[in-house]
């Protein structure tokens, strides 16, 4: 075989080999999109687990009958929803760390079980939400109900947005409901359904236990939503949530200014104090307009950032200043500066 023929053979062999490689690459590139391959890869690499439900559970020191099949299934639903809606649950962790520290002392002062802080969390997600019915703020008060419990609601002031005052108002409701029901679980359920509405259902169905009542879907889920969020926030790693202390939203260092007269222009007022309109409104969302009309010379407390605000936020929380000793169990967990993650 002469040299020319050998060259032709080698050339043909190389072309055939390259053609086969090209065909294999083309087939392989389309292989992930075939149903069988996709199912195989999905099953191999992606896993979602069912949850092990707690054998004992309490709300406000009142036992939850987790042995009842309908209770277990209702709890299972809410735990699954909150565990696998990871972005929302992480945000709840972050916000709860900031706001529980302001709400819990008020509940304690009023003799309300600490678990009631979870009501504000599930009602609003600690955002100044407004529902389609007009319920507003962390505690989701309607304007008429807010007035009944001592909150001011008008054009330029809405104390439903004032976390301390709204929490005090919620405590008044809880006390009133407890005087009626004598049971904290029913008190919590009534916050969704109303004292009168829940009382009528108890009378009609001739039962006095929340877990034995057949209620509308929203109220039937209400306690279980609270229980699920409480369980996940108190045992985050059990449900796959690992947060570092620097991931949480810290307390905002503030100073308070007393005002007993009108403020004609809040933007001007903010600038005179060395701040801007935005930060005043973020810290005082109950100021609804650019004016504080205070003809009666009532006393109001306005929150302002503390001196060296940015430095304090950055150093004490985000960078973990070793001189800042932080230990708080308002979420049921300890935030320790000597460890980078939250531990039970």
C-alpha cells in the first residue's frame, strides 16, 4: 500500500472518529432533556423529606392533644408549609429577633404568656401590613377595634403602627378574652374570630376546647400556624435552618425625644436633628404624614437613631464585637458570640 493510500485511510478514519464524537456529544447534550434521564437525575440529586412531628407540644403551657389524628394532620400541614417555604421562614427568624425583644417585656408586664408574641408574627410577619379589610400594623387592628382599646387613629397619627402602644392594646384584648374563656388557647383563637363569634360556636357545638371545635378554615388553622412557627423558631436546626448571629436583624440603637407641640414639617424637623425624613418615618411609622398636628399639646415620644448609630449596628452585631455580650432566649435559642451559629 503506497503512502498516498495510507494517508487517505488515516484521513477517513479520523473523519469517522470525529463524526462519532460529534454524534455522541449531540446525543449527550439532549440526553438530560429526555424524560427518563431527567427523572433519574432528579431522584438522585433532589430529596424532600417528610417531618417528624413532636410528641409533646404546648401553647401558653396548655398541652396540645397531638395524639388526635386531626390535630396531628393540621400541625403537619403548617409545619410543612413553614419548613419548605424557606425564604419566608428565614425572614421570620430575622425579624423576630429584633421585635420579640420589644414585645416580650410588654406581654410579661401585663401577665400575658410569652407565646402570644407569635400572634403578631403570624398576623403581619412583622411588617406594617394592611389587610384587605383594613386591619393594620403588627397586631392587625381594625380602626374601630383600635379605638376601643385606646389607640389613636386619625389622618396624621395611627398608633396601630406603634409597636409598644399596639402591643399594650393587644394585651387589653387578651385579658378581656381570658376573663371570658379562662383558657389561653381559646383566647388566641378568638383573636382571629372574635370573642362573640367563638362563644357562639362553643355554645352551638357544646364544647369548650379549641381542638374539639369545627371552625371556619382560617380560625381552624390559626393555632396550628402559631404552633408551627413557634416550633420552628425554637428548634431551627431540627427543621434545617442554620442562621448565624450576624444574619439576624439586630435591635436598632435609639434615643428618644419628647415632643409636646405640633411639628409643622417633619422633613425639616429631621434635618435640624441631623437625620433625614426616611429614617424618622422608618423608626416612627405611626407618623402618617409630614406633619404632627398636636393642638392639644399631648406628649409624644419620637424614636431617633442613637449617636454613632451606624458604627454601633456594624460593630456590635454584624462584626461581633467581643465587648458586646449578647445572650437572648426570646426565640428559644441562645445567640452566643463565641459561636458563629445559633444553638439550642
